[in-house]
C-alpha cells in the first residue's frame, strides 16, 4: 500500500523540483517548524536519497517571541531525526525597515543566502503553498501594486524553489499529520495586527462566502498569468534601456517618451534602483514623478528619490545623481 494521498502529492512536488538539480548536490529545506515547512522537510528527506541528492535543513530564529531559541532547537532535533544533514539553527537580528513583516522576511532571506554560500547548497526549498500565493496577490491588490507584485511568488527564483506553490495549504497540513510530525503554530499567523493574518482569516473567507469556493486557486492562476506578462515587459524594458542609454549614462528622454507607458515606467524604475534608490522605498508616486519629467516636461527642476538620489532633465537627457 502506498503513502496517504497528501503525502504522495507533497513528495511528487518535491521530486519535480529536484529533477533539474544534478545528483550529489545539497538541497536545503527552510523550516520554521510550521506544518507546511515540516511537510516539505519530510518529503525532501524521503525523496532526496531516491534522486541521488543530499538533503539538509535550516531554521531561522527571528528572536521576536519568548522561547524562540528553544523552538528553533526543537526544529533542529526534528529535522535531524528525519535524516537531514547538515541542519543549522540560525539566529538573526530583525530590523525595522518596511514594518515588522518585511523586516523579518529580509533578515530571513539574508540568513538563507549566507547558509547557501557557507554550505555550498544548490537550492533552498521553501514551504509556500497555493493559499500563500493567493494571500500575496490580495495584499498586492490592496497596495495598488503593479503586475510584478500581483504576479506573486515565483516557483523558482535563483537558488530558491517553492515545490508546494501549486498545492493547497490543506494538502500540506494533511501530509504533515500523516507523517506523524508535530508542528508549531505561530501565534502571529492568527494575530489580526498583521495584514497577512487579516487576509488569511477574514478577507479570503469572505471572498469564498461571497463568490463561492475556488477563489484562492483563481488568484494563484492570475498570478501565473501576470508573471508571464511581467516577464515579457521586463525583457522589453531591459532592451529599451540598452537602446536609449546615452554614452554619458543618461537616458534619451525624447525617445523614451514615445515608448508604451508599461515599458517606460519599468525603464525608469530600473534606472532609479541602479542609481542607488532602495527598491523597497521606491514607490509608484516616485515613478510617476519621473515619468512626468519624460512625458510632461515643463521645465521642472528635479525629482528627489529615496536613498539620496535625484533625477534631473538636461538638454533632453534624463540623469540620475547621488546627492
């Protein structure tokens, strides 16, 4: 008799993302101790020996709750009992930039990036599910974000893989229970002080009641479609940047004004970031002001951007200067 259906689904999802990683390489499961990432770790521990890969685990301790170090130590114990090796517990210091959720996420990814370099890992598997993707899309809609934000989380991004992105959260949790793994439930996931928690426990259920079941799956499909569009537009923007960049490093404002707005604003966004404006602080209002320098030029002096960057238009050229 085979494994329970939920376990089989999670294992298949993990095997799919291992398929293009050379045998013998180390693959890490990032595990918080929650049910989704525990199910992922259990599936990796089962699949990796059968695909010729080495499997390890990493848990990041954000230090934001009492007893977090002890919980991280327990996660390490569970991962080692699954047969993962190496397994690391990484404490981090969480800053304040962008709010608590964004700051914790930034600290976590820095820690994971360093773990990849230190351990020589080929990939890190993350436990995000289809429901997480739907929540990400709704949060992007609430912020009035563009297509790239509404495209949600990619299944693959550099050394990060999200095997469970096509599976509902319920499947991952059924798999976790079927593998006899005892998860830790983060109280912040139910705390209405956090926007994602409100989306999870209030907004999505309200949409399901109003529109019927399948809203999360539909939002995830929308993210996939928008990602294709965003990728194509980003490619066009990159080519446009190359074509319109002048020898002195500025952009030809007159030619840029003739580009479609979707391409033009991406060129401006990219140029501002390359000049030193932080991506997390560069907002749509800043890009709109830059666009006005290109398409509605009436002698404006300059546009000040986050990070001490200033954009000016001189003699038909858009220039970015560090103050």
